[in-house]
C-alpha cells in the first residue's frame, strides 16, 4: 500500500522517487495522482515528504485536483544550472534539474518510474546526471518500490477493482443474452435477422457495452473458438463465424476509463450444446478450481498452489508444465497473478518467490486453471478475481455462473 512507500525507500536507501509521463494509462503516475488530464508531468517524492507535482502551464487546474503541492514548470525556465555555460540543455531537463535543486536533491539516490518514450527518457536522464553527477539514477531495481507498495491494496483500491468486476459481469451477461437470442443456421450462428455472428461482431458488442459503463478495454479481450480456444492467449479470428457445440474461451480484462484499475475474468461457453468431451474437460477444470480455492492460505507463496494445481490435473490424466515444461497440451500456464493498475502484477506464481509473491492480506489476485487441446480443437479456462482481507479470508469480488452451455433459439 502507499503507506509502505517511505519504509521501502528507507530500506533500499532511496532518497527520492520520480515518476515521469502522463496521468492516464501510466500506472505509476495514476497510483499517486489518480486518472487526470495531465500529459507531461513530473512527480517528485522525497523520503518522508508528500509528493510535489510539476505540471505544464495549461494543465494547472488538473494538477491541482491531485491534492499535492504543485509547481508550474514555466517558473523554472530562467533558473541557472551549474553546467549551463558549457552545455545547452533541453527545456524539460532545465526545469527538472531546477526542481531537484529547490528540494535539495542535487545528490543522492533517485528511483525513476513511469511511462515515457524510451529515447526521450534515456537522453533526459543522461542530461540530468551531466548537471548533477552526484545524483545516482535508479531504474527498476531488483526490489521495485512501487511494485512492493502495489502488491497489497487499500480498501478504496479493492472497492474500485470490485466495481470494475461488477461492470465486467454486466458486460458478460449482455454478451450471453445476445448469443442466447441467436440460432444455428447453415453457416453457423445467426442473429434474429439471419446475419451470421462473427467474433469481430461480439468484440464490438463488448467494447460498446464497456463504453456505456465508462470503462474501456485497452489491452483487448479474448474471444477464441475451437482450436484457438486451445491456445491460451489466442485472441480469436475476427472473421470466424461462431459455431454451435464448439468451446469458446471468453477472457475479458477491462479497466476504468483513462487507465485505472483492472478486473480479470474468464468463462468458457459452448453455444446450443456441448460435446461429451468438452463437458468432461469443463467439469475437471471447475473441480480443480474449486479444490484450489478451498486450499488457499494466507502467508503461503503463491507458487505452491500452482504445484497443487498441476498435481490435481495430473491425477485426471493430463500433462502439465511441472513434468512437461514445453507441453502445449493439457495445463500449460500458471495459476494466476495479481491485479491492480496493471492487469498482471504481483503476486505472481513463480518458484523463486519474493516477499511480494506471497498471498497476504490486502492482495488481489486471479485464480485461472485451464486445459488446452488445440489439436483436438478445444480449450477450457475459468477465472475469477479474489481479494484476501485483513483476516486472511479469501473473497471473490464478483459472482457469475460457471455454466458451459449457452442455450440458443430454435430456428
């Protein structure tokens, strides 16, 4: 949580942290400022001191909404730098170095975060060190301070993720309602007007329903049918017509409009009916999902539940990546990941678990077992987002049915 940042800075001997870039679709900046119309911003936080925000003059009102002490970048244009008689620096460098000087940061360890153009950032940081050689620039060290803070969520953050979950469930229900009003035609699934329904059409519906609810889909969504459902991150073929009886993996991970908190959710559907083989795969995935949920425990590294998931799937006769690391059939990925301002963040299911990859009170994470058989033209995944509360109790953030078959109309 944000309350841990100063402690982390002290432990890692970091004197200040800097976040560069916009306050939209920039998780590190949004973490401090919230979603705001700030296009080129610098946030400076010294250890033990509230952040200060340097803004472009036209965005002064947006900067003020952050609640932080603010600085107009234009006010630093005439400041004299130690080396400016020798080197002519870009205006942004000049402004930033003057800000460092104002806050006594002409030497020390400074950790840098945020999204910016890599060429611009590299040049910018080199020039800053040319002005102040005593400033040691740290970029994404082994223990990223903001990743450590973000690994656990405050009650307000959890509520925002839960609200995104409610929106997600509403959009999924709209898609299910649309499909249940369709019927099987000669070429595949058709709507009430006799038009075939393609994956592209379903994805347009998903995006429209998200926009109606002031959410967005910056990383796209997965709506993959048949063989594509057997490849975990296949997004699906846009021109493919939906077919009855084929499994569809529907993985949706939208966020608040402007690049805020995400929610992650997956269901597997089959339109009209499901084959006996697909019923069996779906039931096995659901059984493993439910068994693992019951066994989750606070204070344990996330990866031990990945091991348990592999054991359970192997007991059903499936290959897993524990004993067949290169397999593309069976259980081929990890059990889950953290969710927040990034759709994938700590805790991760990795064997070399760090402190932030343990399940602990305040963490928000997914559980998403699956089975994949691309050569058989099928795949199954079930995923929900969970929160571990202060008592170490696991709470699913949103409810939604696990039904495999979506009934469709008779023609």
